[in-house]
DNA sequence: ACCAGTAATATGTATAGACATAATAAGTCA
DNA sequence: TGACTTATTATGTCTATACATATTACTGGT
C-alpha cells in the first residue's frame, strides 16, 4: 500500500491552510472530520489529527469534541517575538557587542518595583544598571533589581564582566515570566547613557521572572527609538 | 493494561520540564533518549516523543537526529503576543468600544509606505484613517493604506460604519504578514486625535500583509503611551 | 414544554511496529 | 594524514487499532 502520492502531516497541514486562506473554507465554517480528510488524503487519522492540532495551536481553527473543527471566525493571530540575549541579537546582526557595568549595589526597593514583584517596599535588593552597545553605539540600557532572598549569590556576582542577564540565565532558574512593552520618555540617566535627550521616546521592555511564585528579578530594558521589534507570521 | 500510574504525554512533559527548570538536567546537557525515557515512564516511545517535541517547540530543548536531545544553553524563549481585533481587545477589558472614521480617499502613495509594500511610489492606493475609543477615551489611531489592485472593492467599502481592520478580515484573505513595534513621537494629527501633545511618545505597531507576495495593506497603529503589550510565558 | 437520562459521535490520547532521514562515528583506501 | 564510504544510531513520521472524553442529539417521562 504504497502511497504513490507522498503525503505527510506537513503537506496535509499546508493544503488545509491553503483552503482556509483562500476561503475555500470560510471563517466560522465547519470543515470535514478527521476520518473524511484521512480518506481524502490517503493517510491515517492520526496523521490528519496531527495536522489539525498544529492548525489549532496556531489559532487558525478551533476544535471541539463531537462538535468538530471549524475555521476560526476572527483570526486572532498571535505574533511571536523572540526575546534573545542581547549579545546574541547584536552578533546575529553582524555587529560587535560590548558590555559596560554602570553601577551595582544593594538598595532598598522602591514602591513601584516592589509592587511589580509582589514584595513589600523597602526590602534590600540588588540593583544593577548596565549598558549594551552594538558597534560602540548604545543599543540597550538594562536596569535590573534582583531578589537576594531568592538568589543570594547575586550579591557577589561579577557583574563587571558578565551582564546580569547572562549571569542569571546561568545561575537562577525560573519557571514563569511576564513581558510587557510600552513607549515611554527617556529618563535623565537613560537619556545620557543612550545619547538621547531627556523625554525622547524610548521603547521599553519590562520583564518579571518567578520560580514557582517566588519573585526572582525585575528588569527594565530601554532601547533608543530607532529600535524595532519584528515578527513574521 | 493496567497502568496504575496514569501517564500521559502531559505528565511526562511536565516532569521533564521540572527536571530542566530545577537544573536536574543543566543547560547544554544531553538528556536520555526516547527509548530510555519511555521505559522509565512506562510509556510508548511515541508518547515520549510527543512530550519532547512540545518542549522543543517552546524552545526548552534542542533535538537533532543521531545527536540526541539537549537542554538549550541560552533559553531564547519567545514571547507570544496576541494581536486581536481592537474591538475585541477593548470589550474583553469590559469597556465600551466606539469607532469613528476620520478620512477615507484614494491617494498617491508616499515613498516610505510604497517601500514597505514593495511597490512603486505614486500609485493610487486607498488611504483610510480612523479612531478607536475605549469608554470614549482614545485607544488607537489606525492609519491604513490598501492596495486597490489587490482589493478593488476597498474603494467603495463602507468604512464609515465598519473599521478597515474588520472589513479586511472579512473581505481580503492574506497568507503572510509582518509585524513590528517601535516607540515614536506623536505626529501632529496623531497628537490631536489621541489627545496628546505633539512629540509625546507613542507605541506604534506596523503591520504589512501579503497574499502570496502580493501586497495587500500597510497599517500604522498608534497607541497613547499608557498602552502596554503584555505576554505571559 | 421542560428536564433528566442515555446514546451517538468527533476529537484526544496511547500503543506497537515499521520505515525514513539526518548526522555522527567507524572503517577504508590513497 | 586526509578524503571518501559505509555503518550506526536517535529522532522523525506514519500506520492500524483501541479506548477515553467531552459534547451534542435524542428520547422518554412528567
């Protein structure tokens, strides 16, 4: 039973996707069941199932037991942005990466950061500020708070040679994280370090990481306005 | 068949993830093969395979034939942001959505937009500008160019009652899209409509969509600086 | 009309077995 | 030593079959 026509879950997935994006099957419409598709493509149901599950994961179709599979009404597509290490991102652009520590010391955590981490204000955390350069031009300012209760080793970590980001990746596991992006005005210190004027628009990424509900670190990553976050889909 | 211990690909996946995030298996390390894991968990290799493939898709492990599966060295996690329809996003926040058309007419496309779409400048495109409000407060300004060659019906579409975003979702299929986000200064018109001052920082999303290499539309979505794009991970 | 209980059904998951494929390791010859 | 060739191996994919589970559809009773 040697399939003359090669048929993998990929080709099935792509063909289904084609029918959806060319409106052979319209939004909201019910598409044939797995059995029927399996027969049409001369494949096993498991193979069709895999193709459909991938489409469901990417949000193209919705599946419910007994009810069947239907094309999603409003394609709430999701964009995926990779959040690489700064060094990696810069070197992949073919540029030279440079790191510089600005300051690193224990400090009492201010209210807004404490709130983000869900701890009480005034606790002593590690506060590390550092710059990342691409071809000697300012690329990112990293303003980070580290919970010393969760990561005591951070107090004596060598942040003058290794960025807190990389150090944490190697030394502090995390299980959950929250990202957000926003536009903000450059604060005074940020403006100086990024070679902007105070109040200039900057693209800010904020990340909070936890290890099973225990807050690890809060970081504000500030980019000059030329910076873009890009995603293909 | 008797599995006393229930064991699905989910529990296997979660257990593997636990071992990785608690550094039982450290970054860069090779983990046992599928056969071995299958035996350990008392499952079929296909089941272990499914668990491992999910971990690979989320970027936790890297797999290569013959070489085996290893924990990724630098967890280049990717953040997924859902890009819903504006109306949906606002209503999910429990706010009231309102739409207002600002202007809609054929225009010669300026150079920068033409370049983004990969067409020659000066061609006549549809230029639509509109506002989206949440509880009567400015939420997003939509500044869109539509390729009339690809979507001729856009010339006479009722953009005064339906936002170009929604109209396109229902009337123009696309196969590929590019998103990018950046921080910018509010332009004059944007500042007025968003009730900001000119030059205030705004979070801008740009989207370009294609149907098999044929450019469909370019849109600039401008949000006031209070806006955040959030992603859990 | 209404509700509860039951049957029917599409998808979800697991399995053993088989072959495909990519990449490394080992072996061979110049 | 180095350049090919071949064997080995872990993952990739497919199949047929079976049972699980969530929902819908039906059915009878009040």
